[in-house]
């Protein structure tokens, strides 16, 4: 699978004559459409905006449309399909979020520059509207420093001072190909509770104290292609030049009253579900509400 993706990445580099990260940022939107950067393309407006843009039934329809793309369509598009669409360069683009663009950027940049590329997941940045630490960007180590770049920040950003939406080229000091750390690093950019997370440059590599996961009870449940998937972590090393990839299994696995596994639980959370309900077994207690983890006896937590 990785060899096929690598060949497609090389073909994208050749077709668009990519030499720099800036070239890549200009090329990816040819085949990929971030559904929040360009909401009008697929009419995918985030839930917190639909009530401001639409009334009544129209708002409900817009909200359902966004959730359909988020939960059903985008997760079903593979890395290979995104690469093929970028390579084809046809008007019909594939919808995506920052996660998918970071995956593609990691692979193509590694092939283009012949270096290790990191994917930083679940972080907060100052140049986008983010209710939570949901964003994904890339980084490489260049001249002894961490060089951050964001291929998904190609259409609009938010001015941290004025809170106004601007084109990336109109935001003073901002360069999506080499982002000044002041646009990223802040007191909010990494998780602090229940476990504080730290990213740092150590001996020429980017280290994340959440790799491996600080929670020993969270088991690994799979590694896909060259990416790292984790309930906490977010630094994914992508090998460049050769057909192999550096992979660290950090694990992602939730056992909760809403279900088991990252995707089902996340879908339930964003859908407003709750695992708390009255329980007959709690009858002797004053408060009979409880969140019971189903089938707990069948799960292995070691």
C-alpha cells in the first residue's frame, strides 16, 4: 500500500514540478477541498455557523449536510484516492479536513525533500477558529529548528488581533509554508489535563511525551499506512526517500459508556449523546444515574 502511495506522490511531484513546501500548498487544493476553508463548494457550514446563516428547516438541512460529509463521506476517502484526484487535476475535487491534508502533505513532502516529516495532531493554533484542539499540521527539522507548515490554511485564516477572517497572504507575518511559532505555540496549544503534553526538539528529532501514550491502559488498535493514530498523540513520523516508513504505535482505544473505539465514541460525542442513564442496580443510592461501560468483561485492558 505504501509503495503505491509513494509512486502517486512522486507522480504528483513530477506533474506539478514541486520543489518547495510553498509549491505543495499551492498544488494540493487542485484536487482537495477543505470543507471549512471553502464551505461554499460543498455547502458544508460548521454547526455553530448554521444557526447564524440559516433559519429553521434550512439550518437543520445545512447541519445534517455538514455532519454527513464529516461522518460518512470524508472518512471513506483513502490517501490513494486523494493523491489520484490531485494528480488528475480535474475540476471535481475531493472533500477533506486538515487531517487528510496533513497526511498527504507528510507523504509528498517526504518524497520531495527526502527528509522525515512529522504530523502534529490535535493541537490548537492562533490563526484559525478552533473550539477545541482539533487541528493537524506538519513539521520538519530544518537547520536545527522546528519548521511548521500547514497545507490546509490555503484559503482563509483569522487575524488573532482583530478576529477578522483574512486571506493567508493578508495576515501580517503569516506564512503557511513556514509558520512563525507565535501563531502556534501558546498556553493553550497542547493538552494540559489530565496529562500535560510537551513537544520538544531533542537531538535533531521532534519528541512528544505522549508517544507512547501516558495511559498504560489504552491498548494499540492498529496502524494505517505511514500514519500514527492515537487517542492522545499526534506526532507521526513519515520516512522519506525510501519505501519504508517509521511508525510508532501509540494506540487509540476508548472503553466508555458510549461504546468502544475512537470513531464510535467520537461520533456519539459530537452527536450530543450521553452514556448516563438511570440504573436499577443503583436503586439503594440517592442518585440512580450511572454511566455503565457495556460488555466490560469482554475487554482486555492489559
